[in-house]
C-alpha cells in the first residue's frame, strides 16, 4: 500500500528482485531519475544498479505520454523487468519514490542491511497528481533549523510526493536569509536575547546547495521574506527602515503580532527591492512569497510621514498603504518574471498578479479565486501542524485553540463543496504549515509533521482516496517505513504502540 494512494493500481502476477546483476537503462532526460534511484537505494542495499543499454530496470521520458502531465508516471513491474515511464523527468522522480515504497521497508535504512531479498510485487500503476502545488511551509525564523535538517525534510517531502518546500525565512523574532547589501540583517537580526537567547542564519552557499539538492528530488524551494509587517528583526538591524526616527529596537522575544512595521518612504522600497533581488539570485523558484498579512497600521496612522504619503497617493486613509505597498513589491517581482505570493487573513483584495494563501477561512480563498487570483489553500483548521495532534500530557506544547488530528488533515478538502468550476480551477493545491514558536528541536519538528503530512499528501494527490478504506490501512504499513527512515512521528491506532513525543 502506497502513500499517496495511486490513482490507478493493480496487482499482476509475479515479483521482480533487485540484485547485484540488476542494471538500469536510462537515457537522456531519464538519467537524473536513475541517479536518484541509485543514490537512495545504495545505503541499505549496496546494489550498484549499473547503467546498461540492456538493463532490466528501464526508465523512459516520452513526451508522447502527454496525458500523464508534468508529474504523472506509469509503472509496470513484471517478473523479468521494471518499466517506469513519464512525459516529463519530474514524473520519473515520483515513480522512483513509488519503487522505494514497493520494496521492503529495510531498503529505506541509512545503514547496510543484509539477509533481505530486495523484491517488489508485480504491479501496473498509472498515477497522476490532482494538484501541481503540494507542499509544506517550514518556519525557520522563530526557531532556526540547520540546513542538514532542511535536506532531510526535503527528502521526506519527496518520499511523499510533495513538491514544494516553502521556507519562512524572516519574521519579528529572526532574520535567517543572508543579504550581502545589508549584512546586519543576519548579524543583528539573526540573534535574539531574552530569557532564552537564540540565533542562527544560513549562508548563500548553503541555500543554493539546498535548492540544488531539492531540485534533484523534484522539490521546489519557495522563499518567504515577510513585509511590511513581521519585520521587527529587520528594524532592529536597520532602524531607519521604520516609522519612528532615532528609535532603536531589539529583535522581538515575544510571540504573536508585533506593532512595529516597515515605513513607507522610498528608502524602504529600495531596501525591499534589493533584498528581493538577492533572494531571486539564490532561489530560482517561479514563486516568491512576501508575507503580507498581520500588518498593524497604528504606526502609519500616527506617523506624519506615512500620512503624508497616503495623501500624496490619493489614498482614503493610511490603512490603504498596505495594499499599495504590496502592489509595489509585487510589481517589482512581476517585472523580473517572478510571481508574488501573499497570505490572506480576510476576504480583502490583494493587488493583481498575486497568488494567495488563505489561512483563516476557506471562503477567503473563494473570494480571491473569484477575483482571478490563483490560490494555494492553507486553512489553519486542516493544515496548521503547530497545533497538537492529540490532547494529553504526552504531546509537546503547541498553539492554543484545539487539536488538529490526522483525520482532520486527511478530510481537509482544498476545494470545499459549493465552489463554482471557474473558482475551483484557480486552486493550485495545498500545503501544511509548521510554525515553530514552540518547536525547539528537529525531533519536535518531525513529530509534528508526521504522519500528518502523509495525510495531506494523500489528499492533495488523489481525491478518491478514502480515510477508512485507503489511507488508514496504508498508514499501518507506512509507519514501518517511517521507522526505517528514523522519523520521529506519532503512531496511530493499528500500528505499534504510541510512543511519548519528543520534548
């Protein structure tokens, strides 16, 4: 049983066994998937999977298979051969993950394993994802997570056929993105004091390496730089970007929404363009996220410079500077051939050209789609993984306000009933959000993510997958795979006994 559940799956007679003599035939655009297959299977199996024009494991990119789309694949496993075909290289990468899940779980070990026959069942699979955007947002601003974990997390996303790693790189509590033109952003903004001091930042080389690593696995890294709110760390580094001349701030040590926001003078817009320019140099992603939500306007309403700017622009009030600001940075990204993304906390109208992530209510996504925006559905009731998975003292601390259990994630429908077809067609997909106010270790991050990300992956890939008939039975076996990968995860009923959560 595979997660996400394939769209078409049939058992056929026989088995295929990988052994020392097994060779791989993969030419041209299929070569990358063959390299990935060798890389992933070598640690446990030790098999060389040598390239050969006579190989019995055949990987083919055939653009005549247009019905499979960008990421679909066809897999046939017989007694004598394995044939994996796709219209695009990304489809082969998805098929490689299916081959891994068909093998015994021991094949996922990072250490050599002996005495296990590397055998997979005969199958006929045609598998095409429902949505092109299936991802996870990881907040590395509240608590810094090392790049080694980001690579591991990328591997886990790819294993579940999730294809977007959205990195929340800046916030009030920390700035993790290096910007050569503004070195104090990480030197000052990457450190906070208080009762629990914390610091960390990435180098450009680390982030470029992560982008390349993810691309080899079919995962796109989407960067997020928050503006004009959630910018206290930037203001601590460069006070002149704020609304109160001469004020010196520290990096914020509280959670929630900070009242201090960027100013709206020309120097601030120049700063944002420079930062986004360096972000685009590191991240080739078509999409660039600029945050945009939870922006208090008190400083604009009380500040003379902001009020004067609003008047010169002919805006009804300083509050309207929010939409103007997003329009300015969004227009800059569009001019560079990129697509701006923002969070939506209400049904207000973002500037044209923005892709919208509605997080408070699905109806806000419907409002955006009706206005012509593309939408990635992120409602907190089904995608916010910082909420506890269950009630009880064994669970790690999380956001107050309830529990988000596994079934609620799997039941989360990216297009709720009642949406008209035109609006539904604007939905690019969905993603899980892992905010890290209460996450201080990589073990905690994994535990909160899994198996809930497996449930989200299943729903985003195959709308026909049912909770009781498909996902839950598959999860019972999938937990042994997570064990082999040494993933900290909550065990669900029907698997091994539930273990205490990492704290």
